[in-house]
C-alpha cells in the first residue's frame, strides 16, 4: 500500500509504539486501510493510464539486459504509475489543469520523488496528446518544482576502508563467504568510477588494449 509519508508503495507500515497498546494499533490499522482503499475511477484517466502502463512496461522489458534481467525497475515503474493513477482516478484527462498537478505534487514538496512523478506525468500527457489531440497543452509542462538541494557528502578514506573491511565479517561476527568478492566489486566501482550496474554487467569483450567500453544503463 501507499505510504503517505514517503510516497512509496511498501509492504510494512508502522502503526504505533508497543506501549500504546493493541487497541490503538487496531484503530490505526482501520484508518490506514480506509485511506488506502482505491475508489472506483469516475473518469477516463485510469483507462488511459492502463494503456500507458502496458506500453511503458513493454518498452522497459525490451530495453533490459537479456543476460541479467532485473525486476526492480519494473516494480518501481508500476509503483510510480499506481500512485499517479490514484491521485487522478476521478478525472477525465481533458479536465486536468496545472492547478490539479500542483496540488498532487505539493504532497511531496522538497522531495526528489516529486521530480520523478512530474517526469512520468509529463511523458504520459505528451503521449496522450499525440494519440488523441483532445488537448493541445500539457498541463504538467507549465508547473515548475522547487529544485531539491543536492547533498554534498564526500566519503573519506577512513569511511571507505571501514565499509570495505566490514564486508569480510557477517552479523554473526564470522567471516563471510562472499566478502572478498564483494570487496573486489567495491574496488572496481571506485577504480573505474562507474555505477554498480555497469560493473555488474561488464563483459570481457568490452575490454581491449585501448581501454574499457562502458554501455551506460542509465542517463
């Protein structure tokens, strides 16, 4: 279900401290289930979103590496589109105004997830306009979000080696079976200055005397 605080679809939801008692927990559970019940769609937004969802998932599956398939991106996309659909389920697409978009995105004001929702909504409306022509202006395009402040944290040498050394010991304080391999993985990310996915998908035919050719999986 949707976590109202984080804006993400999660399996586990915190109700209350144990000290508040079981009755309080059950009361909060009833409230939580009530606020997450999805009303029946009264407009055509859901039907168009369903078409866009199937198209997007098909495109994402086609672009995924065939030898290292991952379900994480597909799960994330489903979650994002589900939240957007829930916010506009009672709208016809031709009724959506920039003010409606603003009201929806204001819920995640100052969070990076707001930028993600805006990006997906922009693509969705651009696609709808190209398919129907019933509207000519994307209602998302005119809405500007406040920029999210970038984090400026640089890992120190001590922090890097502390993490690296800890990989060798498990939570049971015994040597881990894969510790050295994960250390190698971490070293390659650092030495080659690449994302973890690029390192994981690296193949021997990408390396030559001229260097290593990386194929970015994310812009």
